[in-house]
């Protein structure tokens, strides 16, 4: 039986949640949508209401019935391509789909011969994803251009603007990221086409299934001429808690952490779980477990592991202490039976840091220690580098323009803004990393609820989507 005391305190807690949880209709505390709209036409029908509806519509385009999943050129991705292309055409853009599956929408503006601004994000998702990762950047860019189209200002743009919905940034299927942006930036090699998924289907096979004959020559044709591009801008949810913590809807990205993905295969001696004595086992599972715990300790305390080996400078070690993160996200065993000592264990390692030299030192040290554990336990090890991306520092001038656009947008939505637009570093990888090999880049982060991402709980306030659209519009109007 529930006591009166318990009911009373439950009621008090419920009241606290009502008071402390921000309304989806507010930008900053105490500001309602109606108050904002009284201040003039801030295009809420397009930049907020329609954008929100489109994000939810795109969020239902999935290869799975119970959760959101769109991987490289899957059936759901094909449907998403058609939807995004329709939205681009609704905004007055000329559209096409390239041979890697990227969707393009372009307007030439007042001067078709000058360098173009590229703007966009990715349309693929992780497994059991949220609706805003990648999609928000695409929808906000289209929405901003639609406002200009409706107002008859699209052809007044000072330079061509091209929105790109990249086909694959997450790298879920092939464990190699930036297939779409990498092709446009010209950093994909022909060997990339031969990378297989878990079913031994290669990227080349998938392209062929979609009537695309991919060759080294066709990859080269996808690469943009750097002289034709002015810069690249990407709007993205923060995927972290900083903006929510400081109470600001938007933040400008200073730089993106470098990333390395490893695949570690540990092979031992497969055997019967009941008959092989513990002292005689060559068990790859326990070797892998020891390696994973070692990795956690190294990445939590890099200064203790790297300071004495001479592979990492003091400044790099200090940087690693504040930015290094390491994750084992996937483990598989063979034959994966409860009464069998496994013969093979494979796991992935994701290592990220702002300092590239420091990250390389971590990989070097970790690899050596992994091999040492294998030797000690009489098992074999293979470490494969599946992905490497260096840290990226965003262009200062482009970032300054993006910061001014964000401030201008928020000023229009609330008169008495006193604080500066926050400057953040990104621990997550983005298409801007690949595009930085082609042109200067800048990024704008949008606040997300609880900092949650790569999850169905991923959420962005409607008015924050509005703010993001207004910022994008302001940036485009002042190119």
C-alpha cells in the first residue's frame, strides 16, 4: 500500500518537473512563441513548423520497422533521396543525384561563375538512431533557401549555393566513414570500393545493385575542383550537453577531434568448455577482455602510460588528458556458443583526440600492449586500421561570419541577449572533416535535449530548430 507521505512527495516531485522542464515552445526561459511572432515575420511556418514536420517525416523513413536505420544506399536511403530531392525542388533548387548517392540541390545566384558555397550534412543514420543527427543540417539549409525562394531573393545570392545530403557519414555498414563527402573532396581511393560488409558485399557491389558502375575513373569525376568552391558550412546537433548547460541554442565549432578506428582480431584455440583445463587454455576472450580494460585505463590516464615512453610530448599529453576518448563499440565471437571456448574474438576500437600526435602516440602504445598481452596468453593478434581522420580546425573568418549570423538570428528572437555565442570543440566526427581537404569549413552546433544523440531519445526544441534556420538564412543573406 502506498503511504500518504510517499504520495505527497511524488506530487511535489511532479510539480518540480513541471516547473523546471523547459517548454518546447520557448527559446530561452520565459519566452513564448506568440511573443516572438509579435515582433515581426520570422518565417516560423517554414523555418520551424515545416522544418519540424519534415524532420519527423524523414525520421519515419527506415529499413527497420521498430527503429530508425538508414545505411549506405539501402532501400530506405533510396526513399530518403526522393524525399530530400522533392524538398530541394520545392525550394527552387536544381537537383541531381551523383554516382555515390549524394543528393545535390543548387542555385546559381547572381554570379554563376564565382566560387560556390557548399552547405549540408548526412542523410544516413546509425542503428536505432534519432531523427536529428545529420537530417537537421539538410532540412535547415533547404528551409532557409525556401524562405529566399518564396520572397523572390534566391537569384540575388552573391554566389552559387549548393546543398548536399551526403550518402554515408556514419560508416555503419562498411566501417569506413565519409563515403559521400570523401568522394566529393577527392580523398577516396579505388581500394575503398572493395571494402566488404559483414555479408562480404562490397561498396562496389552495392553501387552496382543501384545501376552504378563504380571505377577509379568515376571516383575521380566526383571530385570537386577546389577553385570552384568558396567554402563549406555544416549545421549539426551538438551531440553533447554543453549548450544546454550554458542555456544557449546555438554554438560555433572551433575544431573537430581526429579519429582512428581499429579492428582487433584475437585468435586462440577453440575447445570444449567442460573438458579443457584452465591452465591449458588459449582463450582469445579473456585476452580481449584484458586488452579492453587496459585500453580504458590508458585512455583515462594517458599521462601515466605515455609520459615515460618518449612517444608523446608534455603538451600532447596534457591535451590528451582533457580530450582523449576511447570506445569499444562492437564485439563478436566465433563460434559464439555458451559451451564452447571461442576460437576467435573480434572487436572495434574508436579513438578520438584533438591532438593528432597525441592520438598517434596512444595508438602506438596501445598496439604494443595489445600484442604483449597476446604473447603472454599464447594467442595471435591482428590490428587493422579501418579509418583515420586528422583533427580539423575550422576557418576563423568563416566561423566569425557564422557566429555573427547566429547572434543576429537570436537577437531577432530575443532583444536583450547579453552573452556571446559559445565556441565549442567537437568530439564527434562530421562531413566537415572530409570537406576540409577540399576547402575551408565552418560548423554551427544546435542544442539537443540532455546532450543525447545516436539514440531514439535524441531531441531538439522546435524553437531551436527555428533559431538554426534563422541563423542559416542570415548567413546566406550576408555571403
